[in-house]
């Protein structure tokens, strides 16, 4: 059977694309583990939107300022000018955002926004609520526990993907294939991402010669609790700082004002770098001080953070939480146009974090990612329905391959990859170490390793290659001279 649409990934972008595809189309969504093991589920802060027509220019300006004007302005305009309508359509379909006592929508502020324009749901569980809502709306088939091991492409046409499902390799054919598989979090030692997010699809793209762009632009969230044994670390949303929380040292000193006039509300790259630099200079531990909130306010506004930290032995908001920056979001990804079309391919699309539309520039503005996923998934589906592209399966002649996904030494090498990426391809980089890292990663990729680690290495190598090639600092890519020891 040939599907009309095959969607890889069940986060905001994949599920929202499915929402716009009519029920009579043959649609299949696939996800690596369960549908909720995606980054959307863990998004706390919210969804940014231009509040109304008059806010579009200001939202665009904030997005460009945070992105250090490296954004594609046309794409930013597209996102911002579609934002209100896209959110209204969600609300009309039944998505509930938090409201003020008078019944109006409650907007919060996050770093680098010039006003409060971030919607949230169930306090700090915006992603979870949105995911649940989209999942309930989904009228199409979802297959879980399916790992994409290859993209079936030939002569600029995508025929679908090859999946590992129930221990069998299976080919799924589709007229339109939409990649919505998320970013690269698991290649870093410290990250906030779902553990399913490991850049495999980007790795397949490298292998296939599909262009990735801006891979050196990796975003580090400033406030993450990393003192857990789990691979995924606990995020402390920007909205906490937007509503008054402070970043302090061991003596309670709020040092960010020494780095930027907007202090806690400076763009994410600046705050992360300031913390990193301050730790290096002072060796102080760094904390998020939440003492501006009363317990009652905090529990009501941030219930999930409250309960997660109770489980870890903290009493919030009176206890300060030790924090560190950690990997959070990939601005780089598969190069696409504004209709999500992958360059040099007629019917392969990428949306959400896996895609590089150019909307985020060198540093994503807080809470623009759920919005990006919502807006571009809709545009991709509407445009692809106009195109009416059909594959001719007779023309796909590539033989099926066999893959060994994991080999015995992979686990150790994977840990090495994650530690190396954190140490040398993190918040502050130097060209010498980047070059050495590139050599090391290339050597590991030539060892006898399983396919999944190989794909992770390909994506890591593409990040380091772009980091080496971009010798000037911009946004999240910060290059410094190597210090003499
Ligand atoms: C947060 O809640 O701080 C994360 C929001 C985002 O990544 O945009």
C-alpha cells in the first residue's frame, strides 16, 4: 500500500500536520518509542504569538534581535503573521490555555521578549497539554516503537522510509513524506530533551547528501537542574525569570547585571555564556532564586516544577535550586523552504526542530519553537495538498539493506561522544579543540559500530564541521582563543 502521507515523529509538528490532513487521506505517523516521548511533551514555558495584528512587527523584531539578525526575515514574517490565526484555530478546536480571572488569555513574559506574549497551559505544562490535545485530535494511524533506519530516495524523489518495527525491517511507501522527528539532544551529555531525540534522521540526511544548514548553531538553556542520574535533565522554564526569579551565586549575588543590561531577561545565549564565564572565574555554584514567589503562587503557576522538585527533596520556592546551562535546542537542521520542502527533493518535507527554515537565526527566541511547529506544519500540509505529487513505485529500484542497529562497544563510545560534544562543542568553543574533536569523531565513525551510533556520529561531525568552518562568534556559536594551561 502507498500512503498519501507518512509523518515521522509525533511531537507538535507531526501531530499538527496530521490534524490538517483530511480524514479520508491514507496517513501513517510513526514514532521511535511512545508518542509522548518527544520534546513537545516536556516543553514548559509556552507558545509565543503575536497578540494581534499590531504586535506582529514587535514579535518579528524580538525574534530577529535574539537571532542576531541571522534569521531569514521572510520566514520570520511568515511565522509571526500566521501566529494569531494558528493559535485561534487551536482554541476553536478546543485547546485550553490558562486564563486571567476575567476570562481573558493569560500571557507571560520570557527572556528577550519586549512584552508578555507567551501563552501557557496548566501552568508550566504547556507542551504536555498541547501534546495531549493534538493526540486526541489525531484521526490517523500511529505506529509506535518504530525506528527509521533509512529514507528511501532516488533521483530527487522520496518514496518513504525503511523502519525497524517488531524486530523486522519494513518499507513504508508514501506520496509525501514529512520528517518531524526533532533535534539532536542525546548527542550531548547534559540536555533537556526526550531520550528519543538523537539526530538519527539528520544523520541519514548526511549519508544521503541531503543538505543540512546552521548545524553549528546549538542552543543551551541557562537554567537546568543537572544533578540527576537520568540522561534527560530537568528544565526550569524561562517563565520563572520572566516572572521575577533571579540567577545568583553562592552568596546570593545576582551577577547577570554585570554582563547585560537586561540581566535575567537577556537572550538565552548571553545568559548561558554569562553563567559559564562566572563559574569559571569564581568557581561558585550557581542557583535559581525563586524567593520572589509565595508558596501559594508558585504551586498554582508552576505545579509540575513544584511537584518534580518535591520528589527530589526540594521545598520550592524557599529552597534555591542549583542550576547549569544544558543543551536544549538545535537551530540547525535539514535545509527547507517556507513550505518545508527539502532542497533537491520533490516530495520530502521537514518541519519543527529537525528543519532549518532560518526562522531562529543564530539564537532562538524563547517559546518560538512550538509556534514554529504549529505554523509550518500547517503551511506544509496545505501546500503539499495543492501539489498533488504522486510517486511511481516501479521507479524505485534500490535494494533493501540489512542493518545492525547496535554493537557491543557502542554504549561506551556513545558516552564518549556525549562527553566530547559537551566539553568541546558546547557553550564556549575554540577552533583547536574543535579540529581535534572532528578527527576523533571521524575515527570513531570508522570503527565497527552499530547503525544508530553511526548516524549520531554523522550528525555530530556535521555540527563540528560547521563549527570549524565558522571562525567568528555569532549568537549561540561562541569561539574563543584556546587558553594556555
Ligand atoms: C522554557 O520554558 O524555558 C523553554 C521554552 C523554550 O525553549 O522556548
